[in-house]
C-alpha cells in the first residue's frame, strides 16, 4: 500500500466523519427545538403519505402532494422563517460540552441544595422566581442583555434577587455551571395553546426558553407559591419540593453517569447537607 493510497483513505474517513458530525449537531439542535422538531415530523408525514399514495395507486392524492413537495420548501422557508433563523442561531450558540457536565457530584449536589433552599423560601413567602440553568446550548445572547453578576451560587443571593421591590426580581436568573451569571434576563414567551391561560409571564417565559434551547427552568408562582419546572419543551406544573429536587438531580446528572448508584449517592449527600 502506497503513501498516496493511505492518504486517500484518511481523507475519505475524515470527510465522512465531518459530515456525520455536522448532521449530528444539526439533528441534536433540532431535537432541542420543539417547533423545528414538529416541522420535521410534518414533512416526514407528507413524504410518507406520498409514497403510500404511489404504492396504493391514488393518483389525485399523489398529484396534490407532488405540488406540495415541489413548492413546500419555499413555503416552509417563508412561513417558518423565525423558527429556522432561531435554529441556526442556536446551532451557532451550541457548545461541544455542556457546562453542567464538568461539575463534580459534590458541586451538582450543592447547586441543587442552594436552588431548592431558595425555592422553598420563595414558595412559603409567595415570592415569584424564575431560575434558568444553562446546559449544552449557550444562553450568552440573553446573558449579554441582562445584568451581569458572575457570583457564587447561594440560596441567600437567589432570595435577595427575587425579593419584592428589587429592580431585578421580575427577570430570570441564569446559572452557568455553579455560578450565577446574570439576573433580570428576559426570554421569549411560549405560544403553546395547550398551556393553561391562568399561568403568567414567568411560566410562559420558562416554557419558551425550554422550547428554544435545552435549558432547565425552575419557576415559583408569586400568586400560589407552586413550583414548576420546564424542560425539553414541557412544563411540569405544581411539583412538590421533593419532586423538584429529584428532577433537578436527574436532569443535571451527566449522561455517562446515569446509573442508579450515583443517584443514591447524590441523595445521601443531599440529606447530609440538610
């Protein structure tokens, strides 16, 4: 085997690897974006119906779908321009490794402990709060427009931020790793028609950022004191304090460490902190 043939094989492998990496991150970001996921599912349904109509022999349906497929891409670009632009921006903001993955077990437990302590105080005192934890998708665009803090995470600091009459209490706190990056952050609100109309701006903002990114949002209702968590485009409403803690531990655990033993270990550490 000559040197040229070896170089040719290496180039082909590198070429295929680069293409797979690109497709992986595109699909990963589409998965995190609920609206784009629904768009892709709709396109797949149309293609499947077209194939079935050709196989079964439905000429009218096939003729209509041919025009849909021919002009569909242009229509989708026009109709879903904001979503496509958001997906491309999200792809550009993506990080190879999420900040939560570099935290040790002790650091993650301290993070959950401080958040839960603040949430418990807020729910009892009927103080509204919105805490967002950055994961794989960067929230730097929202951080840049908010009030930078870059402070160590403590429950006392979280409580003071959301305390009534504080200038920053209406916005959201963004956490990167185990530090508070900013306060007073503003997110796009969700337009999900299934969302209860009684829920206010905080819940809609929490769900909105969970639809656009893979961020984890914790909400405390100012009116009822109820705890909710938005993640992966879903809002889990009226959680108990223990359920919220368990969900945070589960979502923040690195994927490579999703063994039951680790969960038991983290629960033991949490109990010791209490």
